[in-house]
C-alpha cells in the first residue's frame, strides 16, 4: 500500500480494521490491524495532530508510541496474553514520514523466555523504512496485574 493519500475506506477494502478499546490507543491513534502469518500488521493513518506542523512530518514521539503499540501487539500475538509491560524500547529514525501518510509495522519475535519477550520491527511508509525498533516486554501474572490496578 502506498504511504501517501490513504483513506479509511481504502484501508478497510484492503483488510484493515480499526483498533478500538483503550482510551490511550484511541487518543494516540487511530491504529489499524490486519491479520498476517503469525499475528497482525499494525497501522497508523497519520493526521495533522501527529505532526511537526512547522515541517509537515510525523513527530518522532508519535513514531515511538506507534512502535510501542505495534511491538506490544506482537507480544500479545506471540505470548497469547495481554498481561505485559514494556521494559525497554529503542527506536532508530531512518527517514521522515509526511503527515497524512499511512505507517505500518509487523512485529517479529526475536526470543521468548518464561517472563521476557524480545521483539523487533520496521516502521514503513509505503516502501520507505522510516524507523526500526526493538524492545523487551515483561509478561505479568494476572494476579499481580490485578493488584497493580487496585493500587
């Protein structure tokens, strides 16, 4: 899919569905999902609010957040649980993405231990790599997660 002039209708026609459900993801997105072998591709249709308005490009913080969301979804796919937290995330910016471009990322499982999942992925706009990311996520026991939520 071209990174430029993409519409929600065009995304839906290509098998993408809008990700809904959490307040942060809805505020930071809109994020899109499309099934792929072993998991999901994750997408972001960038908008003016995602940008460095003075230069017309997507802000680096948006790319960092997108990497965390996309690789985190990869952890969920690989581990079969949503109970995970980001321990470390590293991003290398390789090119700019124009506001309005559609960004996508497919997470790749590097390694999984009993408690830690290592992931990596490329963020692309069309056929151009705009960032590479790698990180570590801790799998959290459901009871411990419930205790964290209670305070």
